């Protein structure tokens, strides 16, 4: 099932939750919607599910208009952050719910329902919990049951809203791997929402980075990390050194120091220079675009993290390999291996 | 622990025991004769029958009120929310007088109803109305917190799994609220059975027709027929006790089913 979203706008009062969003998801993809809270990612997911309605724009599944249908007709599996399990039903009945409420004409008989539920509980590896109530399960177990319940109706699309948001770090890591392999197994077109970049980069085939109701970048995990399209993406994904620079007269300046950096294609004015910490190469003084004095060094694992006061007035943290020990007071030259300069 | 027990004994257990002991002064035969007299039976029938009818009405109307109070935001919601408690706070005699003057043949509601040939005040319908009035907060206040706790997301979940609105209400919402609804019903029933103050003003108090059991107790007491009074009282006590016990079991069952989150 392909999903296509065109120019979607949704306002809550004067706040634009979605401000002209276009997105195409191909059959069998596992896509992450990544962004800070308030970026509109959950609103987008709910509109695709039919739980919310846009002010304008289009949503289509395999080319057919989806907005003409309610949540009930769309045949979409939805997994909520806080599970939304039916607390008065056993795990078994929770999973069977979607099968039991089908119109009589297409409803399976009791034996078929039992077999299907058993199959799903096996799939999420929780068949031994069938007779428990949701209140008796751990968070991770509840979320797996919620997923089994959503899959029971053989959804055309699977949507997950911060599925691991309410779980602790260790369980979250396990479930990430599990979700990836599950998707591999059932291969249903899936979109999940997260504010955790590690989760998005690790699980998804494709990442959609959102901010303030707009899509900032769509790309593979590698792509959004290595080639951020905007200042926001660079700052939001991975840790970045951000330096305020000035582009004027064919030169880039930090404070009053000109930097030996190319200016091709940059528009003049106040700008921001983004570098990854590990992309700052350390050399002898005078060897790179920047120069500075080491203030402080901490060593852990394969890297040493040094605080360097740049000549020109900023202090940055860099990660350097341990082949050359840095000491407090050393003067060093720094050359950014990869960097991006964004206007503004 | 000791304090709780002694306090409970002084306030509740000792008076109840006294009541039972008093009724033991009667032989089983006398006891039976009092209870099976036409007037007693009719009084008990009026009390229990109308109380159950009123509690049932409260269950339905109370649920609708709760739904509106919890799920909708409308101007004056907080005032309506506060008004629900009025029957709790109002002295029952005041309620009785107010209802009587409202439903009397010349009252604001009584006059139009009389024109339709329906007489409310001084008939069993009047008792029914008074019992509804005093019972409504019990249903609302028991169900309200449970509904507030009920995550609207579970309705969305049911919808996305293909359930119609009706299926969602029947299979998800009502079963989640059922323990609270039954508790509210039982409390409203217990209260209506024991109601005295507001009912006697509007009832007309005709023996065998609109005479409630608590009033019959008072009448017997004023006639110094203490044994008769106690016998009726014991029956009412047993029924209340059974009701409260059922409520208790119901709540325990609901808690076991849904352990604390």
C-alpha cells in the first residue's frame, strides 16, 4: 500500500500543527517521522489514520482518496503511545476485538478467531499471557499486545505513535530491534512517530525530519546524518558544533578572524557553521582553518574530548582520536573535515 | 485499630445490635404476623418498588449527565457540576416542601400535569419523583471519576479496529463503567429506600397506597407499638446490609480485574 499526502494543513486555533506537508511512502517501507514535540508529527499520523481531519490537503492510499473514509473504514492499524488496551478484557480478548466487531457477513467463526489470535500472540512471543489482564503486564508486554491487536485486522498500513515513548531505556532498545525484524517478517507499510533520533536512525528505512509543521528533510538514516539539508536538521540529528560566522567580501569570518574556508555558493550575511565534533581534525598550530588553545581534556573509550578556546572568541568541544595526546594549554590548529554553512 | 473498632462499635454496631435484640423479644409468629399484615407489606412494597424504579431512572439519567459533564466543555459546566450536589446538601424537609409546592395542583409543574390528568403530589408518583431527586448525585458522583479516568484513546482504538460507535459503547465503554454504574445504582437505591424527610411531604401518606416503610415505623413508634416498629426496621436493615455488601463485593471484583496502573 502506498500512502500519499499532499499539501496538508491543520490548524489548532492560530497554531499551525501542519503547514503544507507533502509526503509519499512506498509499499512495504518503514518510515520514521522524527521531530521535537509540537513539530506536527503526531498530528500527521492521526490524520493518516482518520483520527483527525485536516483543514485542507489530500491523503490517498494506493491513489484512492482516504479522507472520504472514517477511521473505521480505512483498515489501518494504530498503536498508541500509552497502549490504549481495553482494561476489562483479557489479553486474548483484546487481540480478538478487531475480529469480533467485524460485520456478520465477513466475521470469522470462533475457531478461526482463536487460531488467528494464537498466531498473533506467538508472533509477539506472548502466547503464555493470553488469560491475563492488561493491568498485570509490564509496559513492554502491553505495547507488544497493542501491536498484536492492531495486526489482527490485517491492516493495510501500520501506524505507531511514539510506540516506545513510555518505556524505559533498556526495554526500548530491545523493542526497537524486535520491531525491525517484525517489519521484515510481515512487511506491511509502516510509519512510526518518534522524537528519539537514535530510534529513528536505527529502525527506519527512511527518516522524515519535521519541525514547526513542515518537513525539513526526507532521506535515508545515512543521508539525514551525513548531509543535513537545513540548519535545523544539522542541529537536531547528531551532536554538532555551531559557530556564528559572517560571510562577506568573499571570506568567512569568526569574530574578526578570516577563516580559510571556501565561500562558493554562500550568500553574504550572518550565518551559522555546523561541524560534527569528530570531524574537527587536530594538527599543529597554523595548520587548519581554526586555531585555539586546549582548556580541558577528558579521555574515555576510543576518544579524547577536548574543550578548545578558539581565537576569535568561541569555546568548542571536539572529539579527537587518542593517537596524539592533548594537554591543557596546548595550542592546536583545527581543520573541519566536513562542514556546512547555513544562512541565518 | 483499637480506636477504629471502638468508634465503629459505638456509632454503628451497638445501635444495630440493640435493634436486633429488641426484635428478639417478639416470637417468630408475632414477627411474621406484623410483617405479613396488609399495611406493612404495602408500605414495604411502596418503599422498595419505588426506590428501585427511581434508582433505575437515576442510572440512565445520571449516566447521561456524567457523560456531558466529563466529555463536553460548555458554558456553565462547573455550575451544573456543583448543582448535582444540591440534593446531598439540602435538608430533606426543604426538598420535600419545594417538590410538593412545585408539583401541587396549582404548582408550576403540577398545573400543566394536572391538565393532562396526571396527579403527582400526594400520590405514589410524588414519592417516585422525590426519590429520583435525592438519588441522582449518588450515580453521578460514583461514575464521574471512573469516566474521567477512562482514556478517550480507547474509543479511538476501538474505532480504528473497525468497531462502530454502538459496538464501542456496548463492548468497551459500558463494561469499563459497569462496576461504577452498579455501585451508583445500589447507593441510589439504598438512599431512596431509607428516605423519609422529602418523601413524607409529597407522598400524601395514605395507608396501603402512598405510605412508605420508614413512615410506618414512625407511626408505630408514636402509637407505642415498639415491637412492630422494630420488626419493620429489621427488614429494612437486612435489605440495606445486603445492598451494601453487594456494593462492596462489586468494588473488590472490579479492583481485582483492573489492578492499579
